C-alpha cells in the first residue's frame, strides 16, 4: 500500500508543483482562421495582433489600446444634462426627450469610440497550403507551418510595444504590405447601424493617412479627431537566404500629453536587438506570469478554457496600459467601429473582466484597472458635480479612454452607484494583498469619496430609510421610463450597503474610529432587500424577478458583494437556493455568455459543484468561438439563449475563469475553504498558489476523492481560519505559523510574514 501511494504521489507531483500550461492547453488548428474574430490573439495590454488569413493573404490585424476618437458626444452636454432634470421628466411622464437627448446619440453618432490601427499582410502563393497553426500558451508564441516546410513564428513582446515575425524556409520573399483602415471608403447606406453592429469607419470623417516605404521599412501615419495621431511602422531584414525577421509597432500621440516614442523609433531600436534577444526577454515575463498559479481538474474542456482565459488576461492586462475594455487590444478588423464602440462599460463589463485576477494571484496586472480609475478621478469629480450637483465621487457607467461620459441608456450610463461597484475592486485588491499603503492612499480614499457622494444623493423615505431619488437595475426594462424606480432596487441597495460596510472596515483598519462610526451609522439607515414570500430576491419592491434577463443585477448581494452569504445560515441559504431556482425556472432565453459565467460563480457560492460545472461547460461549448473569444450569443443554437449573434466582448471569458477558481478556493466569508464546490465525480484535483483574502497563497491536492495535502503561505502574516477538509490530519511542517485547537471543523492559524504550513490527511 505504501509503495502504491508513493508511486501515485510521484506521478501527481508535477501537477502539484509546476505552474505552466501544457501542450494540450494550446490552441491548435489545421488551417488559419478566415475571419478576424476567430484569429489567433497576441497582446501585451498596450498593443495586440490577430493572426488570420484574408483571401490569399496572411493578415496581422494590429491594434493599440489607447487609439481612440475622443470627440465629445454631440448634444450630450446640453442644459438638461442633470439627474434632477431626468427625475422631473419621469414625474411628468414625459420620458421621450431623455431618450432623444442622451440615449439615441450613442447609437447615432460614430464617436467617441475605440478605433482599429491597421494591418499587415503577406501574399501567400496559391499552391502553399497550411499544415498547422498553434498558439503556444506557455511562450505566448504563434507558430504556423505550411506543407512546403515554411514556418512563421510570431509574438507580441510581453513588455515592449512591438510585435515580431520570423519566416523560415521560404522560397520567395515575404515582403509585408501595410494596410490602413478604410477611413475614406464608400459608406454603405441603408444598412443597420447601431451600437451593436457598429458604424462605418468612414463616418469618422478622417482624411486618409499616408503610407510611405523606404527600403525595408514602411510607415503609416494617421491623424484623427482633435489633433490626435497614431503611427504604424514595420521593418524587416533577411537573416539568410531562407529566413526573414521583422518587427512592427504602433504609437499614439494626443495634443498636450506626454510625448510617446514614435513607432518608427521603437521599431528601429528593437530590430537591432534581433528576434532571439527580444524573444528571450518576452519568455522571462511569461514564465513569471505562469508561475503565479496553476490548476488541474478532471474536465479537459474547463481546464483548457481556464488556461486560455489566463493567457488572454496576461495579454490584455498591464500596469502602464489602459484597463481591459470591451475588446481590449483586439478591436474589430472589418471596416467598422467595434461593437458598443469598444468602450469602458462599468455596469458589468470592466468589473467581470478583473474578477479572476485576485484568487489567481495576478494582483499586479489588476492594478492597471485601479491606476486608470485613480488617474481619472478629477474627471469623475467634474462629472459628479456637473450631472448630480454633488460633491464626492460618481463615475459614468460608459466612458471614454479618459473617463469622460459617453451617453447611452441613461439608467445605466449615468447610474449613481457605478463608483460603488468599482469600489468593490479596490476592496478586493486590499483584502487579497493586505497592502497598508494601498489601503491608505488608494482604496480608502475611493470608498470615502464614494460614500460622501452617496450620503448626499440619498434622501429619507416616509419610514426614515435612505433611498435614491431614482434607482435602476441593469438592464431591466431597457431604457424605458419604467426602468427607473422611486424605491431602491436590490442592485443599487446592495452596492450602497457594500460601500458603507467596506468604508467602515477600512476606516477601522486605519485607526479612523470616528469615520468608521459615521459610515456604520449611515449604513444602519438603509432598509432590507426586496424578497418574495418564497425567499427570492426581486429586482425592486414593485418588481419580482419575472423575466429572463442577461444581467443578474438583482443578485449582487450574493455575488460578487458577499453581503448574503451561504455561511450566514438557513435564512441566507434559503434566499440563495430559491433565487437560483427561480432564475433557472424563468430560463435562459435572454441570457448572454457572461450570464452563464456569472451563474457559475453564484453556483459555486451555493456550494453546488455540479451546477457550476454545468453552466461553465455551456459557456465554453456554446458561447465561445474556436479561438476561445466570448461572443455573447449561443453559437450552437441549442436553446441556451435566443441570442445567437456574435459580438465579441471579453468579460464572459474572464468571469468564466473566476467561476472555476471559486469552485476550488473560497475565502470571502472570513476563512479559507478548500474545494468548496466541486462535483463528487471529480476525484483528482490540484491547484497551486491560488490566493485567499488576507494575502495567503494556497496549494491543495485531492486524490482518489480525498483531499490529501494543503500548503499555506502567509505572505503578510496575520491570522486566518482554515475549514478543515479532512477529519484526521497532521502537520507535516510549519515555519512561522502556529495552529490552535480544532473547533467545529476549523483551526486558527497565527502567522508571521513568510510563514509556511503543510497539512496532510492522516485518515489512512
């Protein structure tokens, strides 16, 4: 028996120790994609590329995350631009002017909008057939092989704004051609144009930029609105008779902003270093990225999808770059403005995109989101004063690159609780890092200003309870007048309660007792959630959950805000179970892919492993293209949704990853719980360095249906509790961590910074 166990442990050891994706996680195809949204994605948060075949050309669709048309939305900032005016129109039952002034322009006007950069193309001889296409996740490298022996290796450098290509074994010169977006093409009149379909790029009214070639270098310069310019440069060189290497870059420049190095300069510096030196530095970053965490689950579909999501997150999230927008560095390459203008939607999309960062131990990448919000605080405060007439901090629900409001459905694009949902990410960054400096200088100031605004915007009802003058629940009743409520929706109520709860906790952690007491007093002035007699969360006091809808806004208190927790006991569990049951009973007719990802997280919070797996499998099978991009609609047309369209957005992808992590590790309830929501059929599971609240890194291994071993590293020290996943256990080793006695299945760990403990199942 001991020999068998020893052998099994030896076989499982690589899964427990290695934190790199394996070959089976790679994207592999026998041909290049023939449409842009199925292409191989490469990126580094600043620049990105999509590798595919357009006609008889190999195409690199190039993008840069800060290439934006930033013109103000026409007609938005009229004298009626105020929360109070909207309330007056609702009270008069005359809502059409609101829709005409604030909603319609978002669809009608082509900008402000994210815009694409351009493309590179290489002519492929007609008799040259592709043999294989592989995206190697561990290396963030795409390799294409042709039947004649020619090979392409291409990557976007992990830390520099450049992309590389290397052709080997070619029989004729592979000279790149630089393709500009069709800013001066014929506009297709009479076709459908809205925020989903996207307008023609030609409607932006740009004068077409110039493409100039000089020797082995091509540069394209384009001027956009208001003096904004961007530049693409590609340069190449022959290494030998059958090998060519090249590098491209995209740069941008806004008037009166810090001067960015021109693409031509960046490319010239990079090409002198060569492919090999750049690739070595690129690999160093990705090796570090992959070392942060790893998982193994006995479901190949879900495991592969998780690694693909981690790869896309690593390709789209960086400090020093804009945060993840709807499509990040992969803007549509179809001659049109991207779906929903490729903007920053803060009523779900940006938030879900960063859900997996915390427990997957990628806090550094998540800080790019926080940096963006902090940088734009002055602009948000201008908007707060202009639209709400209040001090403190509110954020538009739909914004440009610099945080300026873009209009759209007013209930959500101008919601008063957007800064509260964003505050949740400040809270998570603090709780998972326990960074005192971040708490003092970034997290608490955001919460404090958010709560200052909420205190001033709320009013007392006849019972003396605080409420918003106008409340909404994304995106219930679309943009109609009945999408506004005169009582708090569960969505707004949960966000406001969270804000004051978190602000009080942060203030106490900083020793600001008076401020904590103030926030707690205001918190006590909010009422209860709207719940049916059957313990089901409602949209609002006057509206039960009675329609299939993509946005589970009424469930915010359960997830992600953790205000109604399974661990709170029978009443909370009844609310969670019955609310989920009603959600499933009404059905998924009008769900999107991200609805299934979100439900996977909620199922995990309900400790329902089977339910979580089912919903996450549906997402991966039905709502993703072959390259793993989430495209909102059911691509299998199997009845998982009546939406069968394919606008590509990223939030569903990243929420999926968070859902699988939620199955494996939970810490939101004040203790660490190992594999709290995995199916019974999952007998062999392991994960490495998933992060728990309190800045604890956790490894765990389950074998033959039993959790065998747990390792916990206390990054910052402090105390935590561990819910013991085995009845008999022993401490294999402990350094800097002491344990108390087991009480009701929990043990308390008292830790020094850097402390490590390994516990083992001792039942056999």
